[in-house]
């Protein structure tokens, strides 16, 4: 199904995620609304602000005792909430893919990398094992793995953190999804490898015309990598701003996050404590 020029790739309206507890329901996501086109949208905030839960809710991966509801949750006009679980499984991976936080540990430790890549492709397409293997090796090359045949035959524990990250990116992108949700995809990597992975993601998103939701706690990273930024606090979006204008943010919570960032050559005074106000949510 193709979207018209006025239809966003992803349209989210009044999304809520609740968890039942002995003390009553707790809202992890509290009625947020946003849309994503074929662009890079960053979602930032502290741990517990609802960033990752938003990504899971889009893919309908919130399980009991949690529940997710929305006035609208549509991919190119197709309402995801009304799909059967069977049809939703076809959407996951093929239309929307998600790179989990520290994804190397999402790989099956007792299966070779190649088998997992081939399996991820054959779940969504009726192709021969030979063609699936060829496309898996090509995808490993696209994520800048120099020796794809060796990595294809390796077990996950034989790979470095950066290599495992690239394998997960390859696995998510093999079905050529329209939207990629990346949940802290570089948090477990050193700075050099982090930059390499971001360049790969950026190139693939631009070349394929995909949409990207980039979930992170690193404001500086998001400001240089994304097009727009959504700032979340206590389950709500408190500010939306162009990434290159993040330094001009006006909401006190966003300003507080920015002021807590250390700067090389800056003041040696203790960093300010982030102030919070429940009224913001």
C-alpha cells in the first residue's frame, strides 16, 4: 500500500501504554502523538521516560500485564491495531524493523550468524536457500563487513561488539523495511565504532528512502544525526524541535538535559542537577 504525498509513513495519535500492578495501573506512555515521514526522528529522554516502550508499542510488542492503546496507529494509512496477529507478524521485519538495545545479545548464541540471517529473510519471502544466502552475504557487505563469508559462518560470541551490531542491522534491513526503529543502537559501542555504525545507518536510510526512529539518551548524538527530535518526560512528549536547533530548545526539561552535558574545556564546577516538575507531564 503506497502512501499519498500527504500521508505520513507512520501516524501515531494518543498512544498510551499501561501496566497493571497491585497498586493500580501505571502509565508508561501517556497519550503521545507524532508522525514520521521518510526522515530521521530522534526520541530522547531519561531512562524510564517511555522511549523504548513507545517503539515496542508501535510494533505491538507490549505483553501482559502491559497494554497499549491508541486513537490511531497507522503505517501508510494501514491501521496496525486492527490487524490479526498473523498479519502483524508479516508487518514486523518486512515493513517495520526494530534494532533492540545492545542487539548483539538478541542473536541466538547457538546458531551461526548466516543461518539467522537466512531465516530472517525466508520468514518474509518465498525464496530458495541459495538466493537467501546470496542476499545475506550482500547485506553483510552493505554494512561494511570486510569478510562477510567468515562472519556468515561465525557464532555470535566470536564477533566483537561492533561486528555484532552490524550483523543485527543487516538482519533488520534484509527484508527492506519502510521504517526502522533503532533503540539505543550504539550505547554499548566505543566512540569510533559508534560513528561507523551511524554512518552505515545514515547511508542505508538515505539510499533506501526509509523512515528512522532513533531512540537515545545522547542529546549531542541525536542533534547531529537526526532531522527532528522528540523530547519525552514521564511518558509524554514535552517538546518537538528540529535537530539542528536543539540548542535553542525552550522547555525547562530540555534545557536541563542540555545543561547537564559536560564540555571539554568547560567549567570545572559540578554539573547542575536536573530539575524535574511533574506538572510538565
